[in-house]
C-alpha cells in the first residue's frame, strides 16, 4: 500500500496575507497535484485546478478549467438590466376608423358624400361639397349671401310676372301652373317645370304647395324680391313683382285669392275655382306695382269681376 500512496495526490495549503494581515483579506490557495492519469476528472483536464476564494466575502473569483454557464445551462445570480421602452401614441391617421386627436369624425372610408369627410371633419354647409341627402341645394364653399348660394346652402329662385293676361277662367290653379311652366320654358329660365302660380282655390294654396326656400327670390332682371320664404311672407317685398319672364316691365293686377302669407284668403273669391267668367262671379287680385301686402291682396280693389284680365305671379320651386 505504501507504493500506492506514493502515487496519490497530495494537498499543499498555503495561507497568504494580503494588505497587512491579519486585518486585511486572506486568500487561501488550494493546489491539487495528480500523478495518475487514470484519476483525471471526467472533464478531461490534465493541468492544475486552482480556486481562489476571498475569505472575507466568500466570493469565488474564478475557476480555471470549469464548465461555462452556457455549456451547463446554469443561470447567473447577477442582476440583469431590463430595458422597457414606453409606447407613445402614433400619429393620428384620418381614415383608420377611430376618432382621435382633433378629428371630428372618422368613418374609415373615402366617401366624401356621407356625414364624415375624407378630412375627418363633419360634413356641413360651406365645405364645398354638395350633400343633397342633407338638404343642401348648393355648396360653393363660402358664406356669401348674395352669390347665388347662401350660407345655408340654399340657391336663388326666380319669380316673374306673366307677360300675358287672362280672364278668371283658365282651368283651376293647375291651369295657371301649366301656363307658368310654359312661359318659363319658352324664356329659357332654369328649372322651368317647377314653376307654380301664386294662387289659391279650395284645393291649393302657396303655403301648402310651394317649396319654402331658405334662399333668395329674384326677378328675371336680378332684383331681389325677398331673402327667403319668411321674408317673402312677412307682408312686404324688397321689390315689386312687376318684371315678366323676358325681363320686361308689366302693370295691372294678378289673380291670387291669396293672403300675403301665402294662405287661401279667409273671404275667398276664386271665380268658382277659376272656371267661370260670367257675372256676378268674382276673384281676388294683387297689384303688381306694390311692395306692401297689396301685392298679393289688393283690399281696396277686391273682389274683381272675373271677366277682367289679369296676370299670374310665377315662382320657381
């Protein structure tokens, strides 16, 4: 056995004082010498394994020839710095279907004719886009009241006095409407088939059958009759309706049987539905030269004999 022990490894321990022992840290060096290759470690190391330990802290400074952490799958105890990047909101994108930032709306489509424009602004009068589904008749992108399309997106409408006159028999209000359309068409006026006579009987009245425009009513020479329906029916006009479809001045009376408010007169006289001229039937007229309530109901002259001749007032609707 002594021979066997002669080949065994022996351990030499040396204690070294560093920086003024015994107060300073002590380092213990362990040296293992192996003389038998059959007793080498399974790691295949044939040299000297050295481990240095700080006795004060107990920390292992390093081990030569040991397996690396990546090879052994071990994890380190040291703290790992983790960087978390804060996520900030991206730019507001109009058309993504989400209302963000200063957007008034965002419907996620490119249809400029619906309630939300491609600019993510709510559609409205003055945006320069015609929205007929919302009641706009025009949209010129401004708020000028006098350029044909006002700040409510309502267009101008034409009013004229017929160049012809007739007795009180012309086939009811519908007959007068047809005459207005015919004259408008012959004169080349806009929307000729929409014209109606300012006239009432037992069935029709302007208040019931006219389009109550928010736009201006103009004569064929461009003069303003009224700013809108409310202005037209408030009892006075800005200019008398005494210009015909061709821009010529007229005079006399116009068959109406209608109050200045567009209602059937409470004391009606309509030549028996505008179908009779024989005496003693009578009809009510307005005076074409007047701008007060007499334009529609000439109280000092009414009722008029149905055999007299008078004009019609024709309104674009």
